[in-house]
C-alpha cells in the first residue's frame, strides 16, 4: 500500500466513526474538537470526502482490470 492509500483509509475511518457518532448520539466529534464549521473542521470534512473519491476511483480501476 502506498502512503496515499494509508492516509485516505485513515481519513475514511475518521469520517466513518464521526458519522457513526452523529447517528448514534447526535455528537459531531470533529466539530467538538476543531470547532463547529471552523476552517480546520471544514478542511477535515473536505479531506474525508476527497479520500472517499480517491478510494472509489481506485476500486473502480481494480474492478475493471479484473473483469
């Protein structure tokens, strides 16, 4: 795995755990730590979204090459 893959997987785990907390306890951990819609929290949300796109593109390439 490349460092980019590892970083994006960590960001996706952070995002998944955050959404799990939002759904379970209505608690946004990222906003609690970095501030509600502060520049830092928005950057984390943006990086999590970009990580998801990066991983989806990688998965779609793997599927195409194995099909």
